C-alpha cells in the first residue's frame, strides 16, 4: 500500500501499544496522513486543496448539526426558524453564516482541486479510481448543496426546488410521475421540505464515507506531483508529517483569513436577496438563478432553445447531466502518456485559451438573465466545452510533441546532478 | 461454490445424492434457488413501502380537487385560484379573443390544439388552465389587471420569455407545450370542480 521506505509506526507508550494490538487506529492515521505516508517532495500549493476540502466538509457537518438543533422542516415555520437562528439563538448568526459561506468555500476549494486534476491529469493511470470517486463526491456535494438551499424556504429556495425538480419532468413518459414522487406532491411543500432536510443531513456523512474511499484509493499508488513523473526512490519523497501537514496548515491559514473576510464583512454577498422573502407559490421572482457554484451547468441547461428530434428542454437536461457525467470517462478520453500539462505544449494552449475561458463564459452566462447576447454566448461555450472533452482531448496527443520529462522528481528539484539521481543517493540527507 | 456438479468430483463423497445424479441436479440446488428467491421476494417486499412512502400522502391527495365559482368573472377578466398548491387561471374570453384564437392556423402551432379542444362544449368563453409555465414551472403574468399579457394577448412568462396566446397556447419562447388544461367539469352552470 505504500513505498517500502515508509516509516513504520511504533507505539510510544504501553497504552498506545495496547491500542495498536487491539485496534490499530493510530497506526492507520499515521500511515494515512502522518509520517508513515511518503509524498513526492515537489508538491506545489495546488496540492493543498484536498486537505482544505476535508476541512470544509468537517466545518459544514459541525455547523450543520448545530443549525439542525434550532431548525424545523415545516413549511409554515421553516422561514421563521431561520430568522430565529439569526436573531435569537446564541451565536446563531455565526453558525448560519459559517454554514452558508462554508458551502461556497467548499465549492471554491473543490473547483480548484478539480482544476488541479485537469491541468496535471491526475485522473490518469494508476489513479483512475481516485478520480472516479472524486466525481462521485462532487455529484453528492451538488445534491447536498441544492437540498440545503431549499431549507430556509425563501423565494429562491422554493422556485429553485420547483425548477430543478421540473428538470426531471422533462424526461419522456416517466418524467411527470417521477417529479411528483420526488416532491411527494404536485409542487414543493411540507413533504418535499422534510425529505430534503432528511437527505441534507444524511448525504454529508455519505460524502465523508466516499472521501475515506477516495483517500484509500489515492494511497495505493501514492500522491501524484507537478512533474507527473512517478516516484522512483526514497530521495523523491518526504514524509507527509511534518512536511505537508505544515504546508497544508499554512494554506489553511490563508484560506481561513479569506473565509473570515467573507463571513464577517460580506456574509450575504454570495446569496440572493430574494431568499429573505418567504416562499410564495403564487409569485415567481423575476430572475431565478441558482447559487453561483451551479452557474456553469445552469448555462448549459439554458443553452438549448431549439427542438431537434427531442424537445429543447430535454436536450438542456441531458446536456447538463452529461457535462459532469462525461468526467467519468476522462481517464480514457485523454490518451497522452504524459501526465503533467507542464510538459504538454499543445494541450496547455487548449487548456488556457480554450477550456478555461469557456468555463468562465459559462459561469458568467449562468448567472445572467436568459436574454441575448448571453444565450448565444452560452451556446457557443457549451459547444466548445463538449468539443474540448470529446474531440480535442482525445486527438491532441496525436499531434503533440511533449517537452522532455525530467528523469526523476529529485532531478526536477535539484537539477541533473549525478548524485541526485536514483541509486547514488537513496538515503535522505539529514 | 466452484463446482456445482458434486456428483462428478470424487472428493465430495459426503454429499448425499438423493436423486437426479445423472443430470447433475442436486437437492441442494433446489434449496439454494428457493432460498435466494424467497430472500429476493422479501427484499422487494421491503423495498416497495420504502419507495412508495415518498409518493403524495393521503392528505396531499385529499386536497387534489378544488371548486371554483366562475359566475363573477366578466369577459376579459381572469382570476387566480389554487389547485394542488399551484396557481390556476380561470379566464372569461371576450368575443374578440375567441375570434383571435380561432383565426390561428393550427398546423403552425408548436403544440397544435384548437380553442374548442381546450374548453368545454357550450362554455367556449371560459378558459381554465394551470398557471404554471411548461418550460420550468414559473407563474406566467397576464391573469391580473394591468399585467403584461405578452405579444399574443394571453399570458407572458417573465422567467425565460414564453408568450402564450388567448387560448393559452405557446406561440413564442422556450416552453414546449401549451399551458396545461386540468381535468375539470361544470358541477352547475356557475361552478367548476377541478381535479
């Protein structure tokens, strides 16, 4: 499961020795995120975001459990309960604002984590399973965040729930019964609110479970690194603790400063004022938009405005789901033997001047009203998005001449000093 | 369970061969299939209530029909009622609006329906539809006084710009279907029961 030079856990005292014999939990932690896990020595700050995502998952679970102590999922009182948390409950405002902004920060770090995966091709063999589990986590996060946003029972909560469950209504034949079954009624009401609360409480623990599988799958080949060259010897790695616990700790400190800025000075910046109006089934807000982290996918949904064999609405729904489900095939769509985008000149051009601007356009259009020029921009960007993953990525490796790779991680770090090369210096300098 | 034809392998001699030794079928195979089938049936029996509990409950279904008194609606006016927790539009069409609706070439419509198909016989002036846009479920404007009725004089959905005509048929914009006409009947000359 790990490299042969990984440090072995030795219990420090009789109590730990007893525990190690009966239930080797400290050993598991030591080997997973302690000194027993050798990690490439050249990780940059893009490798911080896994740990940061873990931090925000814990933050969401802790604040969420606290909020659930003061909330009630009943359509007649839910909206008032949120105001009760904000005004009456001791530190309730802190808990709710932490939870709301924590969700946004969770998505920010996850998107950067995925960005790292795209650029450095972290999804390639032998880490396909790590990637697949990561996509599962992302889908679970989206479901959890959507249901959480319904709970305050404001106008955006209600109409968001109606529009999103309405997507299932676009499926031929079974769509409408399916929508009624999902909602437990003909429109969002008590039944929907209660089940969303139940699932919103459950899913984070499911996510935590899949995160454990994600880390487990990662630790079989070990972490990737910015060169994409696999670890060849002991001189290529350093122990996770203290090297990366310190580096991740520093990154966490920086992110927490930014989080505090949002939390204390701009707590509602990422929300919608309409959600401070109680849900009203008879009046639609003029401009329904989801939370910012769904905007790129919402833009894809709305990009389909014309019928072509299937109705436009169904195309939009299929494309939106396909836009993410496609990621499951990424390890096999990208056929270049070189992992890191750092050594792939052609891929890098398509990445920086194609995919990234297109994602930015989709993001902007998803939050804009459904009118020109945003509709046409979304259509062009959607077309390119699919083109990138389904055509450009599989073909680019046939035309590309990768730049020369370093012989080893050590060489990449220290230069091609003979002593740095594997075999001549296998014991780390002390 | 690598070998299911126990009769052929000499090292499973303890296996009682009751019958059917030649065709390889043992009594154990029957017990195996019967047990798995029973467990499978039990599994489905447990799953059914778990799935069914999410469907609309009895009290939600009990509210699934609504009576509306339509006597007070003047031609050109519309009222909003609530049917299954969703808005219901009841509109008394003027003669001009009826003429406009009938003048449309049906085959040019996205969801071809005549006004007569969307109303009850003898009550062609009373248009009963859901107030739910068929695109993504917003409430269209046009039922209340002074609201934007869209380019075709019926309803207009502000969310993504769907225009409905005086028979509440989709004419322009992203919605795929006409505003839905729910099941309803006249229980007297002035009262309709929806649902």
